[in-house]
């Protein structure tokens, strides 16, 4: 039995996305910048995908969508594209639980003399809007707060935070890579100026992403070239991959009203089934949470009884049982360093190595959840006898 529960790392491309990509690769292979019919056909496919992605987030102007190679590039374009407008260092505000695609560009700006404020979070990983108000300075030019945290699942109060930024005439960006397709997104209601998306998180294929830029917001390119994507992101567009992104976005928009509550039900069922494991401590906010996201750390008591056991240990054990999960953020899963996200939430360095994440997808069933809960309990019980009551799983 194979159960994939690492959908925050990547989703399985849906059949419609694969079919679209293959068709474009085989039959509509023109360069969208070319004037002949092959090129114009590719350009039409590109603009159709732009509209499909815009509709997913209620972007009323499809020209507000700039295609990139993925969420990481979209995040970098948002941060560095705004920063490049200024000849002297300014002030940037981010949260202490940002994805590395935001945290690393912020470090780079810091080395160039920019002042970076990293807002604290509570023990559930959530930013307090009052802390944002207090952090704003006269030279603050950009605020970037992640929408849904990939490692611990917490959702931030983006609409409230964006309103604070707007009231001070400060640009606001959010990394919505984990939220898109899982909760409804409306950039008009949210009031954000910039928003990042990724194709392979919504059952598209890897290699495409997008940055929403509110009409009227000026952003400079990261590199020069042929001037594609409104001269903001040069380079011949990956039309097959973008076309797959578009169809995935269109189908996500159609299915979200049913899929979100279904995922929430499965998520809560898994939390409930594992609630009698005293050594599994839920992480993140249970109320303000991504609908597909379940995460824990192994408690200190567990670590004392089963030394050298980390989140990676549990990942390996479940993989042997045919279940794919993650040890914290997938981008850090190859390292044994403490999770910076868990450290920001006041977990100690040892506890911050013991996080696990299970993220559900459109193919996840109730049977998958029940079987996974049983296997986790069996694994923990092998490590510490009488750890959990896995026979109680129904």
C-alpha cells in the first residue's frame, strides 16, 4: 500500500495538466514572441493560462500575472524587484517564519545595508498585527508575510496585515504558495500588492510559478534579456509548463468549494486519531490552519527514552511502510539542523530537530488516514513500548 502525504513539498500532476503539457509540446511548440502563426498560437495559449491563473486569485487584470520558473523565483522577484528601485538601503519587514525563498533574499539585502525586521510569532506560529504596527518606520518600503506556513501549517491574518501596510502607504507581499488552491484567495479583498504562486503545489507540473503584481505597482527585473513578461521577467516562456499551470489553476478554482472542507475533515480526523499518543505534540495553530496540513514534534520525554530519534527517523520508518511524509520543511529535510521555524516558535534546538509533517492531497482518502495513523502508532510503539494505543485506531 502506497500513501503519499507530502503534498506541501509537491503534488502529483493531475492528468489534465499532463495532457495539456504534452499537447502543447507536441503540437503548439512555437515561440510566443514570434509573429508567424506558430508563435501566435503559442502566445494565445500563454495568455489563456495567464487568465486562468488570475481567475484563481480574483486578479481582475490578467496582465497582473508575471510567469516565473516557480514560487522561489516569484518570491525573489517580489523582494529584490522592489529593493532595486532604491539607490540607498531601506527597511524591510518579514516574519520570523518565512520560507527560505524570502528569508535568504532578506539576508542578502541585510548585507547590503538594509535594515530587516523579523516579526516574532506566538507559540502557534502566528504574527500579532500589533507587532507589525510597532515595527513600521519612516523608511519602511516593503512588508512580506507568508500566508500559510509550509512546515507548521499556520495561516497568517493577511488581510489585517495588508490593511496596516496600506494605511502607511507601504507595499505588501505574501507568499501564497501553500495557500493557493487550498483556501479561496481574493487579491482584491486581501488588499495585497504582490502575491507568489507555484504550479506544482496545485497539481500542475514543476517548473512554473507566478507573481501577481497589483496594477500600478512598479517592480524592476532581476535580469536583462528579451523583455518578455512586460519586461519584468525576460526569457522565452516555458509555454507547455505554463499551460499545465493554467489548467491546474482553472480546475482548482472549480473544485475548491468542495475540496477544502473535505481536506479539513481528513486533517482533523488524523489529528484526532493520534491524539492519544502522548509523545506526539501538535505544532502550529489548529484554528488558523491550512486545510491539508498536519504536523507534530516528538516530545522531550520521547527523546529521553528513544535517543537519537529525530523527525527524519520517523520519515524513514514510514517510508519503509510505504507512506511518504516529511521531516519539517522539504527544503531542509536533507539536513539535521534545527528547524528555524520551530526555533522561532520557542522550541529548543533538540526539539526543533524532531518535527514531522503530513500534508494531504486530492487523492487522499479516509482509509489512507486511518492506515497512516495506525502505522505511526506502531512505529512509535516499536521505538518505545506502550507509547501509543494503535489497536484503538478504527
